[in-house]
C-alpha cells in the first residue's frame, strides 16, 4: 500500500471479531491506521500495540509479510 486511501480500504475490509464491541473495534482500526500513517510518512510509531485480536496484526502487515510496526512493540505478536 502506498497511500492512506488504500490503507483505509484495507483496514475496513476486516470484520469485527466476536467479543469486540463497536467502540473497541474502532479503537483497533484507528491504531492500525495510525501505524500505517507513521510508516508511510516515515515517522516513529510511539505506541505499544498490545492487542489480542489477530485482525489487528493482519491490518498492519504489508503485502510481503513484513509489519509496519517493529515486532518489539507488539507485545502479543502472532506468528502469521
């Protein structure tokens, strides 16, 4: 993905996992969007990404499998 419009479409393509209410799901999507925004603008991602849903990790993964967030910032890293 090379622009934020593509990122938004990518993130919006994921369905809310069971157990996540709408507020929590919006927060997950917002953080994933912010991660991509930092990546595309070559800024540091200053947050911890300790979410438990697999969808978050898929959202912040590039097409080549690399994550846009450093692995050490993802406390609950999934081997995807």
